[in-house]
C-alpha cells in the first residue's frame, strides 16, 4: 500500500470512530460534548446546503452540482445539544432537510460538512492576517513605507490563503461526519441574544 493510500485511509471518517474514542477515554472531561459539537456543526452545514436546494421543497432527491446553491438567508449556530437554524423555514421542511442531510452523510457525501460562510473561515482569516502582519513588522525595516508594504502584503496573502485553510480547518478540526446523531425534536425558540430561530435538538447514539 502506498503512502498516499495509507494517509487517505487514516483520514477517512470511520462510523464508530467517536464511539471508540469515548470508550478509550471516558475519564476525559468534556470529550463527549466536544465530539458532539463537531458532529452537530457538520449537520448544521449539511442541513443549510440541503435547504438551499429547490428540490427539498417537494421532498425530491437532487444531485449536487460541483458549485452548490447557497441560500444566504439561512444561517446556523451549533451547540453540544443541537443547532439553531435562522431563516424562514417551515418546521416540516426543516425536519426533511435534517433527515436528508443525515442520510447523505451516511452515504458518503462528507463534503456537506464544509460551508463557505462558516465562522471558522472568518477566524482563520483573522488569525492569518494578524500573524502575517506581525511577522512583517518584525522582519521588515522599521521605516513607514516598508511597514505599510509589509502590512498590505500580509493581508493580501492572508485573504488568498484563508479560504483553503478555513475549509481544511472545518474538515479536520471543527466538524465531523454526524454518524452518532439522531434527530430528537425541532421547535421554534429564541437564542441567547433573543433572535428568533428553530432549534434542532439532537441526541447521541453509541455505535458498536
């Protein structure tokens, strides 16, 4: 087996991976909440993608094109118990969207977990900008022109790299394929800031 194949298999999501991790490290505080949050985050993104497709209104199964449709009126916020979905979506349509997203994930459509409007991308962009700006300040001469050029170059480089690094960060750190999640309930509510939303309550199931 080649090195590339071995690396691919190592990074390939395993349905029982998080369940096994909990069995091995039951003493680690907050581990289940962290694993749950990553999976919820992925399902939030997947649900937004599904709801952005016109076909979900009629319960139809649609194949995604390479460039997915993104409904910018929809947004989400994940917690360790479920996620808030912002936007005018009927509860029945939202329930169908969550169910389809779970099905698609389990069928191998794992890139549903990555979304371009995720806050992870913003955080990565800010960190890169700060890092490159600080680096240019330390490395370059201290005259104003050099510092301004360095700052501009750093911000340009950060904006160029941020989308790809943000996607990788989502894929391998802030989200995980929701193999362990089941839909428990959906209800209208308000979030911590008083904004109206639907809350998708999820439960964890251990896999053998």
